[in-house]
C-alpha cells in the first residue's frame, strides 16, 4: 500500500499532526502502518477498496481524548472519519467516504455506563456492541430485552445513529435514543435533551429537553461525534408468539403486504416485518453452485426447487407478537383468521411465557448468521443494499418488485429481495451479492445499483441509508428546490465545522469528492 496524505496536507504537516495525536492518546493508539490501514479497508469493497483508504487510525479511550483529537485535527486541518466499531458492513464498514481521512475508531470506548431496570433504559458508549449489551443483560439476569439488526456485529449506538433497524417493538433504533453527549467540531462538549441540565436526573427518560431538540441533527450526519447515548430497552413481556408465513406465489406479495401493513399501522404487529425471496433464505445456508452453475440470472425453476427442498414460499416472513397473554392470544386468532383461509392450512405458532426456555421467545438475540449470504457466488464475497422507501400499497410494491426483478434478470444478477414493513412505509430491499474476485460481477453490481437509484427516483422513491461509494449520488436525488435540503445541510456544516474536519462527504454533506488526494513522499 502507498502511504497517503489527508486532503490538502503536506508530509511535514501530517507528521506533526501524528506526533500531536500520539501525545494525546498514546503512541500505540495512532496507527499508520500498511498492515494497520489494510485491516480497516472495507472487506466487501467493490474492487480493492483503496479508493476509500485511510491515511491513519486514531483510537481514543475517553471523551477527553476525543476532544483533544478534534482540537488537534482542527489545528492541522486533518479530516476525521468517526466509527463506533467499524462494522457497518454493506455500507462501507470502517472505510471513509473520502480517501485519505484519518479514521477515529471509538471501539475502545466500550463501557455500559448504566442500565436502569425500573426505567428500562441504558447509557452506553459508542464502542458497546450488541453482543456486549446482550451478555450484560443475561449475566445480570435483568428482565430487559434489546433489539438487534440482522448483522449484530456492530455498535448499538452507531447503528441507531445510522437509522438501522431490528425486529422487535423497539426495532426503530434511532427512536430508542434518549439523550446524547456530543463532541462538536471545535472540540467543545454538549449534552442534548434533559442532559443539558447539569446533574440531570431524567437524561434517559425524556428526549426533548427545553427548546429545539438537536438529537436528529447528529443522526446520519457529520456535525458532531457522539460519545454517549441513552438507549431505551424493552421490559420483558408476559408472553410472545412466533409464526412463519410462506406465500407460494410471487404475486401473493400484493394482498399479503396490504394485510401486514394494516396490522403494522394498527400496532397489532409491533415490529418491522421482513418479507423475503427464496435466495434470501437459501444464501445463508448454501451457495449458488449448490443449486445452479449456469450463466445469467437464476431461473425461476431453480427458485422453485429451493422452495420445495427448503420448505419456503416465494415470499417468507417471520411474525412476532408481544404483550400480556390475553392480548397475544387475541392477536394470534386475528392473524389465523386473516391468513389461514388464503394459505389453505393452519399456521403453526410457537408460544412463550415468562419462565419458559428463552430460546422459545421472540426476544432479540445477536447473530451474524445473515453475513453468510456474501458467500453466495463464492470467492471473497460482498453485498450492497439499495432500499428505497415506498408507501404502504401492496399493488404498487408488487409492480415495483416485478420491474426490479426483470432488470436483475436482464443484467444477469440473481434476484435477492425483501420488503421491510415499517409503521407507515415499506422499504423494498434489493440486495446485490457479488464476488470481489469477479471483475464482471463487481461491475454488474455497480451498474445495477446506479440503475436502481435512478429508477426509484423516477417514481418518487428515495434511499434511506447510503453506502460510502454512493453518498453523493443518493444525496443528489433529494432535489426539491434545486437541492434546498443539501444546501441547508452544507450551511449548517460550514457554520459548525468551518474546517470540514468531521467526516467530510458523509451522506453528501460537506462533500469534496472531486478534490485530488496526494501520496506521501518516501
């Protein structure tokens, strides 16, 4: 690997900055050797990942060290790319959007500062992972449950800040944040919500504080570095019920989405519902070559063979119910009434009550099984997700899915799709699997993503979360008023961060993607 310099810095200036950073956090926590930088490259990169290589890594252990790093960064104009644990897989992992940034790795800040059982809340540092929090709750036998995303390797706070989701009643992770501590771009410290009062007793109890509420400003943004966050947890319910739906036909998505969306809007089903295609299920337990070795997209006949062998439908969903026994039993009967006549067979619910073995329950349990999907094509696998927001309309969603499936087949890509049903929207998740060792497959993935982005925008649908290689392209689709929102974001960015120190270009804010990058002199 070739040594890099951050945007606009000379060798001498960057070396001075590294010396100052080592003095602030300890020499062993400032890394710029080739092997260190290699370890932070995106493992799913489209290509070698060097277009998002970093110049160095700095890993502070406290908020005071974060403040010191930010002040040094301002002094020497060193751009920082903060990550909680660097496991944002499928979106760029730890790699920066801008080549040559210094990664600010917060994974050493991994303390669970407080868990209040009665109030059902917690206070976490950004390095706390899902497995860490789950282990803490289990070892202390606390009657609190957590929500986990499909890949649970990452940061609890980091996932919430990126508006990640899980599949319990607390699955809209950004909505569970209550109070933040944030280092601003000048190195000063602020606490949001009730935490703005010194000695506040209700920081994790009430989100909004007094006056404007700033928490959303620090989500999917580059306007500060979150060093603590309150996270609400779910009190253990009296009862849960689980059931799997397997819908035999592609067109069943239309009527099933309408029923499920109505149940979600009414909070009969209280969690984000994932509704996925055969490859979604098959890819975590097998590889493409186990089913088909031909060229082009997987034929429907092969998908049907998967369905038969794995006992799947064309669309497959897991439904969980939570609450008091009477409520859950009534919800079970309602779902039976709505689905059993259409499916022509009884649904098999698994019930859990307090005191039963926990594996029978519908609690969120961290897992990385979903990452197996990247092995689908063999080689060094990766995945890229495009998930535009659609209205809750089954007919519209089915027509959109049919069009996207046809384009997957046209370019020779295996169709992997799911619908995620939220409170008032549907995300049509088009997952693009590829092998990094196959240049043709990598080029196809890029072409497919760009087509999906344009197709969705032409119908008034936009992505909710962006990969580092496409942040500017996604931001450009929010074009009302000639890009008025982007101008507002950049105006706030310039006011708070005039040196563009924190994550330049994140989600299209403060982007200088076209600017050249220098290589360090030997």
